[in-house]
């Protein structure tokens, strides 16, 4: 399993609880990584990849890039590990030591020889916002990881501030965040290619309580849970993103009523977007799984979050509140 969460630090009570309970740690399965990364091979040639918030010795992110190092033509892999998540990487007991790892390939071999891997201690706790971790970020061309969901806003803000290419996992609800949605609207961030529905299985720490029905323990005692509503978020382009959505339904007032609080029609399912309507339409946030920026313009959103020029509050039809909607218009 891939230990790819960095626990939150700081004084925030909710984040402190998440740290103590390790409720913000989810370890990404190799199959989830393989399904997505296969769409971006051309972007990695000659590049340095950073997997921060990551535990290199058991990380499936590091494992994927180490195995594919020469196939992808990588220049370097860098990982950083938050101190509470790091294994014993040295001969002495250093499980509480935050470290970073630099891998430049291993003479054509498929997997790294740990005696030759450059593993070094960090001075601080490995927080991605620390000065030393930012210095490593500056060396990277592309960031690929599963950051802590509780710090997703800050994590993306840092990537944008340093103009980094990235491919990261987040919760689908992040689409509606006031910090994230404007980036989606302006075509600076979009959803990845491989996860469009359903849930995905993630590993969790040994002391994580398995209370949900979608959980299991394997024959080695490793714990797993199924998490709904996860998506890849990226600014790496891929060809499927530019495939035209085929529209077949026609507009009628009965099936497509207008909102009480905004001049747009409601569309309950992406596949039901009418082919002959030229005005603004409200579609589910899952529309972004199929969004082609050459076919549709994103106008704004209607959601129960901070109301500003990008967000007009929850949609209502005949005084009945609907789920969050993205406002679009055909180009």
C-alpha cells in the first residue's frame, strides 16, 4: 500500500483531531495510480517528479515511478515523508524522523537498490509548507501524490503559486470550494481521466477503526476502506478531455424547468443536456468528468459555499432546493 498522506500540523482543532486519529491518512493503491498515470506518459520525459506527503519505502507512487523510471525517461524522483509516517530508513531507530529521498535511476535496474538510494533527514517535520520542503518543490517539474484532504485548499494554492504541473487525488466536493472552483472555471485545473464514478479502495493505518461496510482486512492484516467521491485533479492535458460529448435530447419546458433564483434551466444528468438549448444550464458537478473546454463554457456554480461572483447559492426550483450545480453554456 502507498502511504501518501501528510498529517496536518498547526493549532486547528479539527486538523489536530484528524492527526491524532489518523483519519486523514489514506494509502493509494497501485492500480489506482496505474489507471491514471497511463494517460500522461509524454509529460514525464526528462522531468523531475516530486511525491511529497509520501512514505517512500512503502509508497506505491514511488514504486510506480521507480519501476517506470527508464520507460518514462525520468530525470529524478524526489519524495518527502512527514515524520509520524516515516519508516525506519536508517540503521538506527528513526521512525519519527522526517526524511526526503532522491532517486536518479539505478543503472537500468527496475527497482532501486536501497543501499544506493540517497535518503537524508529533514530538519523539520516534513510539512509541505516548510521552507526546506518548498526548496525541494522548486526542483520539481511535476508533483504527483495524494495530499491530505483536510489541507487540499492550501496544497493546491501552493502548487499554483509556484506554477507547478501536478496530478493529485482529492475529494469530489473540492470542486465547489471557493478556492478551487475559480481555477476550474478558468480552465487552470480539471479532473483526471480514470475516475468518473464509484468508489476506490485505500489502505489505512493499523489503528484506523473499520466502521464502514466497505472495509476489509487482508491476509497480512492490512486494513482497507472504500472511499466514495474521489477524483484526480490535474493541469496536465490528455486527449480524452477534448472528446465531444454527444447530445441527443431536445429542450422542453416541462423536463427542463428554470431555477427560482437564477435564469438557467436545470439538467439532472449530464447525458440529458439538450442539444438545441443555447442559454445557461445548471448541471451536476459530475459534469466535469465529461467537460470538453472547446464544447462548453463554465459560467459559475450554485452551491452552499461562500457566495461570490463565481457562486450564486444553492439552486431552487418551485422553492425546493436542488443539489449543487455547475452553470454552463454551449460554445
